[in-house]
């Protein structure tokens, strides 16, 4: 998206943290992960910063580690669309994005809920499409874990297409028309009883870095939530995904690429680096280091000293230590990479996890961070960023107060909302069958 002067404009969004070890739970400023006041504070801060949208993650089952609820999971968090409906009443322009699983929901029911949120919010609803193929999550549902891993994207693609058929099923005169869909995963017919919202279709977000995920996003999504750690990696990802759009009849600006990032600020570069190191030490406690290692090794490693060397045994590829978590990749490849880092730098278990797992993306003074973010956008490594703060609910405050004004000063970010809907903020066209 560009301004009237031709300057590429940055998109910003806020991710409510707390479902992984990004959050620093021990910080005295860390508040509730489930009270509405926390959601409200972060959302109001994002809107004060003129962000495009507020993004809620969600899991369908509490993760377990060695048969017990994982210590870093959040027990009692309200369902995402319910929270966002409440936030619609205390925000005015901010987009509201919910993570909803395409494996364990049904198109008609979810399309109604999303269209309803779009009406309640005045056209600010978004859906982050995720999938699941594990039987552990499936045990909470009638279908269980029946879905083969290879089928998760085919079901998701048909799910999104079916939802869009439902949103498009109303006639231009504002009356519902009969619909009928018959595919591999869904066979439904009837009349959709919620009129299209102000956006026509809620914005669709998809997270994924695999080749399968990239193709799904190119064919289906409006925004892709990704991760890449360097400018070069960002440019390569950006070129690859944008290059896939034409095959699906889409323009380059029809899909926004927004990696999830963390930011650590300081009055000087040295202070920011010191703060970042301390945050990493807080995020990766000795216990968390062993838990992280056990997820890769698939073994009980409680006998190992987190301040000692990595295990000299190989991972167990069939080991079931952690359930309900996304795997980090091939355990042998991950273990080999971590061993190489540990050996080269003389690192302990905890130091290796700190070094290799989830390092802060942008660290420096507000002015340096603003310049680096802008470089990612102007050199086509990203269209914007989804900020994942390490504190709830005040983790965005410093960024909004100190970095956003500098981005505006550079002409890289809006100084006011110019539209009312999320599609307006993102510069996305209305869908062909939608109604406003």
C-alpha cells in the first residue's frame, strides 16, 4: 500500500500474547491473561497507535507436558469471538481478528458468527484460519482425530470457499437466496440468515511458512501471518509468496505479508541490548529450557542440569512428551543444529535455548527500530508487522508512545484512520459478491 506521494505505507497489528513462552510471567507489570480489562487495555492502546487490527490466538485444548497441563498455557481464557464482540463496543476503528480452527468447526455456523461480528463492529471482523490434524485436540470433538495431516489444508480451503459462498448468497436487493454446496468435505444447502456485513467478507488471515501454507495463502488469504528473522529471509519469502498470486488471478497487493515480531526499546543501543538479554533470561527459565528441549528430544530430560551440556543421546522421534503443541520440525535436524550452536559457542542447555529459540526481532532505540521496520517495508521484505509484546496488558505502550510518532515523521505510517472498515485500513478491495 502506498501513500499519495508514492511512499510505501506500513501496516501494524497487535497480537495478544500469553499462549507460549514469549510472555514474561514473573515481571511485576504482568497482568491477567483472562480478565476483560487486559484485552481492553491492549486493544485501546493498539487503536491509539492507529493499528490495523487486534489479533487473538486460541487453542482448542490445553497443552500437556508429561501428562500434566503445560505450565506456560493459559487456563480460563474466554473464547475469541466472544471477546472481540465485547471489544467492538469499546473501540471504534480497530480491526478485530479471531483465530478459529477450520478442522473442528462448520462453515454455516462460523460464517454466521463472523458476519455477526462484522455487523456489530461496523466492518472490522477478521478470521485467522488455522488447522489441526492431531488426535489429542480431536478428543474434545465428536469427530476425534480422524483428519489426516495431508487433508488439513484441503478441508480449510473448502471451508473458506464455502463460507464465502454463504456471505455471497444474498441478492443485491438485500434478500437471502438459496445456496447449495457439495464438495469433498461439506454438503450443505438452505438459506443463510445473516446479511453480508459492511466488508462483504471478513478479512481472512492465514499463518504458515511451509510450501503448502504459502500456496494456501496465495490462493485464499488476505493477510499472511509469518515469521522470518532477517531482511534477506523476509525478501525471499515476500518474493516467493507474491510471485504465486498471479496464478490465482490475484494482484500483488491483494495479499499483505505481516510477520510476527517482538520489539525491545532502550534509550541507547547498549541499554536495549541489555534489556533484551534480561527478557530472554526471564522468558527461558531453567525449567522452561528443559521443557523446550524435551519437546525436541521426545524424552524425559528432568535428570539433566539446565546449566550443563546438551544431552548426548539422540531424540526419540516417536516419543510423546508434549501434546497439543506444534512440532518444531525434524527432531534430528533441530538437535543437530542446536548441538552445533552449543559446541561453537560453549553454551549450556539454557543458553542454547536462549540463543536459538524466539529471539527478539528488533532491538534498539526507538529511532533505530523505526528505521529498521521501515527498511523491511520499503525493500519488500514485509508489508507490515504483527507485534507480539512480552507483557500483558501494557506491552505495546512504549512502542505506541515512542516508535509510532517516528514512523509517522518518516511518512511510513498513517497519522489518522482514513476509512472505517478493516479492508479500508489494509487497502483491500471489496469482494465481488459482497455488499456494503
